C-alpha cells in the first residue's frame, strides 16, 4: 500500500477510539532548566542539554522515590526524547524536547470525545500549542512506568509463557465482566516502530550513553509539501 498505509492505519485507530486504563507513575526531572512548553528548540551546542545533562549524569542512580502518578483512562501515552519533527508535524510531537539532557517529555492524552482528540491531532500540523487542552498533560521526566488496571502479570511470567511456545499478548484493556459488558481487547506498545508485547513497562532515560553525529535540525524547506497537512 506504500505510504498510504500510515493514513489508513491512523484513520482506523481514530475511529475505533480505544482507550487504555491503568496507572502512569513518573519521576519528574528536578533542578533542571526548561519546560516542555518552551519556545526554544534543541540545536548544536544546546545550553539546556549542557546544563541539565550534567545534573542528570551526577544523579543517575540516585532517583529512587518521590514518584508522581496519574490514574485513569488514556487515549495515548507518548514519550519523546527529541522533537520528532516530520513532514506531517513540522514542529514535532514535543517541539521543546532535548536530546542530551537526560529527560523525556511524557505526554498523556486522557479519554475524550473523537472531536476533541481530532483537535489535538490537528494541532501537530500547525502552530497551535498541542498541549493547551484540558485533557492533555505533559511532564518532563527521567523515568515512567505504566501499570494496566487489568491483567497485571509480571514480566517474568510473560517471558516464561513466551519461551514455552504460548505466545500471549498481556495487553488487555479490559476483561469481560458484568460491569461494562465489553469484549476482550488486545493492544501493544510502539517503540519507534518496534512492537513491545508487554503491557506493563518501565522506561528510564540514560543520559549521554552514545555520541550522535548529525547535521542538526532540518529547516522547513527540506520537508515535502506542507501545504496539504493530513490527519496524523
């Protein structure tokens, strides 16, 4: 189907309007400069990365407690350690994210109507603040975990079942029960195109493990036609 598969898959997911119920626990990045809603962007010689990266490197193994948590139903849980700009989203998923400061921007989109969710998606294609909506939260964190409300099995059990040939996806959004009468639904995490079949995950940012060689942030003219933005 070529590139059209992205549009068709996205439209299908938008129409199904699945939500994910559980608890998101996260460790906010403290003592740093900058927020996910800054106007500045990460570039070569970024002062934010130099300042925050040094702080995070010194505290790498000291984060143990003081986590915040959010419970509820989420349409999307995203994490961006860079802006993730692309032709469909010139500013990116999180325009002010920094690549080498030891943090990631955690974006929580709570359950809302299809119309409101469409408003959020369309804001990625223009200059509007995609976080300026009542059902959207953004946090700059160094670690976060997701624990589903249902089917809370540990990772060891999942791995054992996979090794025994019983490939099961522990990603039920909800089980059959009289309270809601919904059907069993499976889901998975998408890590930059790679599918993770474990529902309960623990994500930690490791600051400056590798050196990255790049030309820097591309200017708008290198992108394809931006005059005809499509729904993400």
